[in-house]
C-alpha cells in the first residue's frame, strides 16, 4: 500500500459522526478487510434503504471476521425486509456454512412461519452433507470406523445411496460393514459385484471378506449363488472362504453345515489346506447354531452342539481339544463334565502345535471349564490334578502353554474353584444346598453368562453363543422371569429367553421395552414379540414403523407380518390392504426370502402383486416419495417372484419395467431405478 493510499483510506469514525451513509456503504467494499470490518459495524445505526442489502452481501466476504460482523449487525438491526432477505441467505449455498448455521439459530428464535421451510431445507442439506462425509470417511481404512458406522446406522436407509456411490469407486471395506449393519436390500447387487471383483484383480481379499459378511447380515437370497461359487472354488482365499461359509450359514444354506462344524473344530489350525483365523471363532459358532436351530429346532441343535464338543474334547489335536474346553462352558451338563474329566486325566502330555509353532497342553483349559461348571463330581479329579507335578517339557521345547491346572482354576474365579484352591490338602468344603437355593444360583449364573450385547453395543444374534443359556433358562419357567426382566437393559438374549418362557408377565415386560430409546432393546423386543404371536402386541409395534433405524424397522415389520399372518390366516394375509398399502408392501418385503423358498406362497404373492398394482391408482400415500418407493419395491418384488433362480436384476420382465416406469414418474431423479429399468426392458 502506497502513502497516497494511506491518506485516501476512508475514515469510518468521521463518516459515522457525520452520518454519511453513502460513504460507509462505499467503504463496505474497500480492499482492506479492516476497513470493511469497521464499515459493517457502523451500519448498525442506519435503517435506510440499501443497508440490509449491503450487509447481506458482506455475508459472502472473503474474510471470516467481516462475515461474522455482518451477521451480528443483521441480528440486531430492525428492518421490514430483513426476514425475507435473510431467508434468501439461508438458502444460498454459496454463503459460508458456519454463517448459515448461526443465522439459522438466530432466525429460529423469531418463531416466524416463513422461516420454517428454509430451516427444514438447511437441516436436510446438512444431513446430506454429513452422510456424504460419512461415506467418504468409511472408504478410507484409517478412520474411527465404529463411531462412523454407528452414525450411518442412525441415519438408516437414507445413507445407503451415498455408501453405494463410494463403494463402487473405492476399496473401503468399512463401507461394506456399514451396509451390512443397515441391512438394506438395495445394497445386495453392489456388494455382490465387490465380492466378485477380486477375481478380476480389482479388490483386496479383506474387502471381499467384508462384502461376504455384509451379504450374510442382509440375508438376501440373491447372494447365495456367488457365495456358494466362491466357497466351492479352489482358488478362493482362506478368509474369503471362511466368510463365505459364515454368510451362507446366515442365509440358511444347509449344505455348509458340516463344513462349518469342521471349521469350528479347527479354529486356529489348518482345515482342508486353509488356516481358520481365531477371530472368526465366535461368528462361526453363532451361525452354526443358528443354522441348526432353523433346520432342526433349538433343542435338537443344542443336543448336536453338545455332542460336537464331547467329540472335540477327545481329539488327538491339542488345539482342537483346548478350544473345546473353553467352548464347553456355554453348554454344561453332566455329559460335558464327564468328558472334561476324561480330557484332564487322559491328556496330561504337552503336544506341539505345528500351525501356531508352540507347545501346549489342554490341562489348564479343562480345569478352567470344570471350575466354571462347578460340578461336585469333578472335585476328586481336580484335586488329584492339583497334587500332580506339571508335565515335563519335550526335548527342545523352551516352554509350553496351558499346562497349569492351578492357573485354570484361578482364571475360572468362581466360589467353587476358590474353595478347591484353598483346600487342596484338607479336601473340599463344598456342600449341596437346598433345591431352591441351587435353582436360584443356577438361574443367576445363566443370566450372567448371557452376552451383554446391549450394554456393550457389540453385535450379537438372538440365536448365538448364549442361546444355550437362554434355552436352559426357559426350562426353569416362571422363577426365571423376574431375574430376566432385570437383565433386559443388558442383553438381547434375556428378551429371547422370556419369549421361550412366555406368559403374561413376560409379554407385558416386552411391550414396555418398546417404550425405551435404545434401538437394540427395541429390536430384540420386536423380534421376540413376533415369535410370541400375540395380536395385542400390534398396538405397541405399529408406532415404530416410522422409525429411522433400519434395524428396528426390519424387526418391527417382520414381527407385524408374522402376527398378522397368524391373526388373519394365510388366505387373508396376501390380500391388498387399502388402509395401509405402504406398510403392507414393506411387510411383504420383509417376508421376501420366505416367499421365494415356498413355491405355493410365491404363486399367491404373484397374484397379490397383480391385485395391488391394479389398485394403486386408488390407494393413498403420504407423499409422492412414498408412492415412488412403493412402486420401486413392487418392481423388485415381481422380478424375483417371477425369476426366483436369478441373483441379480437382469433380464426382460415387462411387469417389473412397468413398476419402475411408475416409480420414475414420482421420483424422477432415481438413477438406480433408471438403471434397473434398462436391465429389465
């Protein structure tokens, strides 16, 4: 700046004293931001025409201090045109977002009805930007994935288009995880493409694994064919094959049951030339139990699980034997106790585990399990093992794991194990208690064994590792109800156990759970009430059909569909619901996989679809968006109803094309529907 520029600078104080508005307005656009800042502040004393317009233009100034000063003056100045101009600013995307947010906060206090639409648009825009940010962050591996995924789940199905967009252009496995958690069927085809992309050299093995897990979580039958192909292929990697088996189990493919059983038995070891990673153990156990429960029923599945563990406890492989010891705690029973005692007595030696390159023993694992199970019949064997010296190391072995019975009992940390450790020389002081006390103790032990998935926020299936404990709790009947009700805030397995027990007290407790704000509790209660089948639950379930949580919505609509089927009968279930058409389409969508598996039910669903489409002009919807979404679901449903063997939407289908055309009339910006339309024409 030259000396002449200095003497020509506007004197804002002088202009303000002389009330020279024209000079101040000219200074508002001066090249020095400090002058502009003073000029904007001086405008607070003027109400003449042009002041508001000048301040509004300053909200786009390239200096943040000037922008904030202009906003401050606008909040305090009184002018009849202020509201209209500020609403325009609020809707101007070129204005700094921080300014617009502060302006929105100030305008919200005015309670002017003209402001509400602009505030809603700003909120929608902010939500869209946030969802776009979440998707882009999840596409990177270095991010706080847990927090971001939880936020995506809170947005529900709205964030799915953003996730799909980055999924097609990145290798973000966390995007797959988020899509799996949300559970929207629109993601199935994209996830299948990602899963298969590595065969063409595009995707990493880790991305393919996460895509497989996501497909299993969503539970859409279209994923069965590509997953089964990958599982049966000799060129599929270790992790992909294990994750494919898990996903197929989630999808109810019984052909993989024996493979899953062998994988569980060989966790941490080589299975058919593949290494089964230990971090997959819990997922494999859960899905195997779930698959068996679906095909055989919970009781039969539990019995098979017990027999598998008993066989594993006598395996020649020390790693398999050791894993079975820890797994047996969740099953219990006299047969398990006998098998554990045999393991403790028959396999005291140290063995070399070639896969892990360590020497190990199953004594500690057996002692831990017996300490947890606290069966008095195991006392002599445990005392004998405590008195014996630890097995000697094989030649060349520097050390070995799992040899100490004492450490196993210390790790169990139960009253039973502590008394054993304190009475090695004088014998056990454990005495049988009365039947009532023993029963209450066992109930509390079982409840403590239920996985605290609600409390910790960790995912768990209703039928998983803790389902055996829930099944045993159900056999106690009503004495277990009150303790289980107290455990509802902690574990979804408590909901499951109450559903198995039944009764009025359990029913009302589950209905009260629908009044909570925790989505995991809502989901667990809805699933259990669906199994209850009591029509009184509909009044509590229906208000939640408008939830933003995809997981709660899926559980609620599935429960409603299940109860209504039992209430109105199979013949009436697939009759057009003219009062709540959108809800009915969602409920049919929730029964999608069951319909495809049952040919007679599929024929009825096709007829229902024909009747529903014919009735669409007369049906009422809340908005064009809702009507468009209904047409979208109708198009996808009829394509797969007519083509149950295919896994992707591809092939001529006039019925689906008609529905997609109607969808685009009400939601013309849906590029995904335009793509679907091209593929079915």
